[in-house]
C-alpha cells in the first residue's frame, strides 16, 4: 500500500500521459480551471490511487491463497 504521501507523481504522469511536469499539484491543475476544482479533483484522484492499492493487495492475497491450496 502507499506510504501516505499525497498521490505519487509517477502514477499521475502515467495516468495523464505527461512526463514533463515537475509536481503532482501542477499535473492536477493542468486538468482544472481553478483551485477549487483542483482541490476536489485531488481527492477524487487520491481515492482512485488508494483504491488501486487495495485492489492490488486483494489480488495478491487471493493469488497467494490459490497457490497455497494446490
């Protein structure tokens, strides 16, 4: 699972298909027309990022259980 840092910049770069922006905040603001919408979008992405980690952890646990029962 993620270590609690905001949203990892490399994940955002991959999501947006961008490699040249220097911060995650600038990446988010490229898609928003003002700071309020950027703030709201941050939390949407934050949830998506952590949901991704939860899904990966669940899949890994299920895979380990399947291999252990063979």
